């Protein structure tokens, strides 16, 4: 990593530096003794140059007790850093873990604090032309740039009415990085003021900013989550998303069209409307058809299954109509070809299958149909890279010895021995007395009942009996099947009906991976890597209900919970899981 | 929403046993056997050695009350056994110190029963005097016969039902059973088991013949006792320092070879026997009864019905319904759930069984209503969850939250029977820490 502050920075005598550029180190408000999280690490050089300004936790008026101890973590910065051209080491030696009451420790801490004050008191100097000027607009809650944006524009900011703007958290981050100079009422803001003013809004609390800043420092691209991108349940059911993409592509070119791969819909409402209309027109009959599906949850997979089985029936009907002489050698079997059905026309339906199954014939491979000739399949039905060819096994059949196997003496004895342990039901006298299936089944039933009544009545003679019927326990798989009574659930089951009364928990950020920066486009950010919910460490773990809500909103992007605790941030995710059945007995 | 990936369970490096079956019911129905358990002071205990073995080996149900997991407690000192390998006496060997300890226990037990110290000493002296063990030496048939005659004599003096036990014992060519002792066992067992289960007190069957004589009554489980002899043998070999006077009394040819070592084995009766039983967790017991129907839980002599058990267990353990649902769900998926107390959770999930794999998941079960809310048994803050996750991950397990979702129209009456399970849905979640510095780029994943 190169020098954090570019070497081109001219070190002017303090007296000549503009007063406004003396970014005073500011103390947090006494009423809010924040433990500031100093930007510690930085990977890559994505944004503006690394701050020469280092903030520290405030050794305020109440600098006794544990606060002193934390002072050990402080970082030196400023001119020392410039001189040494590398990250300064902590100068205070070993970390103190608890006050031991000794004068020695007090002295060490005092020295440490003193040094810190010294460092903080140093003036940070920046070239005025390196700073982007910006103005805080409290009415809109945004920051408007007055001079052209720097490199950060690639991943931050937005344009409105021809102006370059920043969200408060972005402006504050850039301010801390030393690449922005923020004015409010024509007076430059200090970092402390910026913290107080920019983070006073509902949307962006200190907690949120800490998470934002943490992720930014690691190189992630962090955008605010826009709830309007959440698909409605109707859209989901119709699977509009994919259709939107294709229809958008073909029909009207948007100024900022999202690529087909994107699942984000970062459009303004005005743009959304015509698109929605377009899809409604397109899938008109489907809308009608699906509207009868009750909106309250039917998992998508289930619906698909229904569609599938529907098609399956069709298919089986057609395959029944396949001529029965398929297998005969000289009669060519039905080809694997697509029918003449207009595939394109059928694909306009929302859930129309890719193939028209009524026109696809499958060879009859029933065991009584010796199938030795398979015509070459239609290439359209095959995946790419998979060649299909005709198969004629007739020549093989001639070469294979199909005579009955002749057993050795030993083998025959073995077989006889084994057969001793097997008994035919025909030797069962009671079975032989049965003259038809009905009687035989009645006999079986009677026998099984006999066995049940051999079970003790305190278990079997009650209203609630054991789940397992001993006579049905033919294998362990069967046992497992009989005792499996609890139904598995899916994280999205019932989630759509929860969207009306959203709880306090909401998604805050879309996060994109650091290595995606090169390809990243603000206008078309694509699918985020994860979405973040910011919470305090003291809060309760969200209920299943809240989890379902955020998961539903997030779609197929994983949700991560960012937990901030006085500047320390931990991330956890609660992922859906299905424990596989262990059938390997 | 991406699903959490399944991580294959980790095999244990050394496996000393082979896998028998996932459930104690035979596949094919042929091997069906009813096991018996007793409800003793809110816990479920299996006593019959066959049942213990069956339930533990096939599905790893329960734990031995004197062992960490598998019921393998043995009084015998393994180092002494290997030392006296050549003797081949088929009896447990213990040190003299250990034996004296047992005598002490018996003494205090007798004193508790109200005997004065004089008679206690006398009783014990008589009971623990060294015995010859001729019946174990095959060449000495004469003595063997004599011993069984002895037994017969004693039988005649005891009440009717004991005959069976003793005859059985002598028929097996084993040690003569003192019927009085056997009787005492049965009289005292329930109380003692109670104690053991409750306070994990290891004091068990204190078999002091005198105390029992007075109490002599009908004997129902003499067969059980005869069988359980293997687990808590009446006769033990005590390794003692050689003393001149004792040496003369111990005339066994076998022993004289060992005398060079100045140590010998003396056969004595164990005055204080301890039985290893299998204790089933409430979930395990209910599963065996309700799901498999292969266990009957008795309260006293009365077999309990499924509904009764559901009621009793829910009373004993308020969270029983929730934990049982989770238990049942995972069992029916072929996993072996065990108590997760050591990891601060409800269940641990093993593949196949604890001897084969390390536990893969540590599970917290919660019952929620149709709105996916409800008063949680264990409301977790992120703080406690991260602590729990850390301990779990450090033990190479994953933390799983198992939500049991009951439909909104499920009433209390419906919950009062285990049939409510059929309407419960289960949602599993895996908790993972997301490490921000590691997820920066795609390459890091590879």
C-alpha cells in the first residue's frame, strides 16, 4: 500500500493553511460518550485517500476508570505517520486489562493519554484542490456536490436534477476519509458536527453508520436497500421477474435498462409502471388463470409441481397413443423429434413449458417390448455438447449368448441350500384353502389382527396407539416412514401474508463484494452478495416471524445481521436448513 | 434465500464397535420384543440387562447411570484383572481398599436401619468372611457338588418363590445364591434407585442379609436378580496382602502359586452391591413407547398408557412437548439425538450414534404459533446467541434453531395428546457467523 496521504500533498506551514482546512480533532459530545471506531484497515485503494485524520475515543472530562484503559488502543497518526510513511505502532506498550490501582499504571496511562492528545492536536493538512466541496441540504437530507466528484463516484452517490449528490452516510464516510469538505450554511463542518447532524436522521443512525463504515473500509460496495424493489406476492406467483427481463429487452428500451441477469429493479416508479402493464398484457390469460390460486401461500414449488404433473398427464396420454409395435426391429420406432407445434407461440404463456410435450414421443421401453432400436433423438431436445445418435442393438443381440446358464454342481447345491430357507406361500395350508384373492387378503388381515392383539392392551387398546405397526415394519426405511409425522416447513411458507404488518426489523443495506468493483455499475448494480440488517448487540434475536419477513423481502439474496456494539461489529446469518434424512442403514 | 450447506458429520477416529440397528425393533417384525422400564421419581429406568443392552445397542437410547454413556460399569479393577490373568476365575477382582470401602458403606447402611454397632460388626464379619471357591476349579467336582447341596439346604429354609432362583443358579453351576440376599435386593431396590436417580447417589442395593431377613416377602423379580448377577456380582475376589494366619485358611492350590508375590486373591461376598441401570431421558422413553411401541413404562406395577405418559412427562418437564417434538422429528430422520446439556442446548444430533460420529448439530427447540411468534422458552439476545455459537463452533458443531410451528386452531385439548404432532411443522435454521474480512471476494471461498 502506498503512502496513505499522497506524497504530493504539500506541507504548508500551519499559518498559511486555510483555516477551514484545519480539521480540528473533535471530541464527542459529552452526553454521548461514543467509543469511536477508528478506521483501522483498508484493503485496496478504492475510494479517496486514506484519512490522515485519526479520531480517537474521547478522553473527555470523565477520563477515569475503564475509559483510560481503552486509551491503550488509540492510534497515532498525523504528521508522525507522514514522516514514517507507514502505519505507526501503538506507543503505549502492553495492553492494560484492569486497573490495579498502582501509581505506576496511572502514570503509564497518563503518558499514553498525553501522547494521544498531542497527536490529536496536530493539524492535518490537505491540499484544498484535492477536496471535493459539498453542501449539506437538511430539507432533503442529502449532500450536494459543488465541485466534480472524485473516484468515489464509481460506487457512491447519485444524480438528481443534474446535480451530483451523496447520501449522508456516504458524505460522512468521505469526510472522515479526508476527501470531502462539507459546508453547512457556508461554514465548514467538523467531523463531530457532521456526525451529529448527518446521523440525526431516522434512516441512518450511528449504528447503521458504523456498519456502513466498517464494510466500506473492507472494500465492499454498500448501497441502501430499497424496499420498493421487493416483489409483490402476485409478481412472485406469476414469476414476473424473469418475464420482465425478456419483455423489457424486446419491447421498449429503457434509458437505464437492467441487464437480463439482474434481479434488482432499481427503477423509479414511473418506469416501473409501463413495464408492469406490458407484462400484464403479455401474460393476460395467465393472470386470469392464476388469480384463482388463493393468494395466501402455496409454495411456488408446489405450484410448479402441479404444472408439472399436469404436463405429465398430458404426456402419458400421448405416450399411450404411441403405437405398440415400437420395439419391433423392422418397424422404425417413433422418432424423438419435436412435433410441428409452434414452440414460439406456446412459449408466450407465462408458465408454458419449454417443450410441447404433446408432440414429443418417447420410445416404448417396457420390459415386454424388447427395445433394440432407438432412432437418433432430436437435437433440439438435447443439451448443448451432448451428441445424440441412433442406436441399433440388433447386432449385439446376435453376439450375446442368450442360452440358459449351466450351473456347476457346487453352485446348484448352493442354490438348493438357499431355497431351503425360502418357503412358498403355496405350502401354507390356510393359504391354499383360499379360493380367491379376497379370501387371501382377508386371511392376511385376520392374521395381522391376531398379532396386534398380542400387543399389550395398555398401548394398543387405547385411543392413542403407537405409531409403528410391528407387522408393517418390514425394513428400517418403512419404520422411519411410519414414524415420520412432523411436517417440514419452508422459510418462505406463510411469509407473504406477514408483509402487511412489518415489524421494526428491516433490511438496511445491499452489499456487493469487493472484487466486483471493477464491473460494478451504480445504475445497474445487479444482485447483491448479501443484504444487511443492522441491529444492536443488546437486541433480541429476531423472531421466526421477523426472519420470514426479511427473507421474503430479500428474495434469493442471503440476509446477514450486522450487530454493532460500541464500534465492534459482528455478523451472523440465520440460514434455512433441511437436515437430510440418514437412510444409510 | 440460500440454504445453509450440509456439512458431512465427522467420523470418530477410532471405532470399537459395529453398528447394529437404528431402532430396537427388528426390521421385518420378527424380532419384536417389549422392553420394560420403571418410572422412578420422575425418571425412567430400565433394569433388565437384556433390555438395557437392546435399547442401548440398537439406537443408543439412554445412558448408564454409573457410566458416561454406554452402561459398562464394572466393579472389577482392570489393572488387577490383567495382573491375575492366569487365574481365569471369571470373577471380578478388586483391591482390598475398595473392598473395605464397601464394608464401610454396608456398615453405615445397617446402622441407618437401626442396628447397634455390635451386631453390625457381627453381621458383617459373618457375611464378609473369606470363602473358598472350589466350584470354579473344574477338576474339583466334589466340592462343587457340595456347594450346590449347601444351596439346596438354604433354599428349604426360605420361602417358596426363592426356590426358582436358587435352582436356576445352581443349575448354571454358578455361585450359590443366597436367597435372603436376593430377597433383600428386591425389597430395597426401588428406594435405592430412587435415590440414585435423583441425586445421582451411587449407593445402590445394599445387600445386608440380616436386614432383609426381617422383611422377607413375596419375590416377583427373582429372575431379574439372577440375571443381574453379572452386572453386580455377589462374589468378588479381593487382592490382599499375605498374612500368615490367613494363608493357612486359604488352602487353594491356585493361590499358593501366587504367594511368592506376597499377594493373594481371596473370595469374599460383596456386602454392598451397586447395579448399573439404563436411564432414559423422557423424550427417549416416550419415543420408544409412542413411536415404536417397544417399551412399557411401569409406575409401580401398573403399565402406563401413552396419554398418561404424555401428561406425566409434560408435568415433570414443562418443556417436554417442545423438546419431544424436536426429538421425534430428528429421530425419524434417522439421526440420534442425545441430551445437549453439555453444550447449553436441548439436543445434540449424532449420525448413527455417539461411538461412530462426533455430534454434528447442537439444537435449540422452540414452539411458536401460526404467526411464528410465541413466548419462547429461551429468548436469546444476540449477545447470548453469539456466545452459544462460539462454544458450539469450537466443538466442531453447528448451532441449529428448530422452530416447531403449531397451527393457529390447535387447542390445549389437542396438545394434550401426542397426536398433535401430526399437525406440527418444523423449521430448522442454522446459525453461522459471517466473517466480513473473509467474504470480501469470491476467490476467498475457493
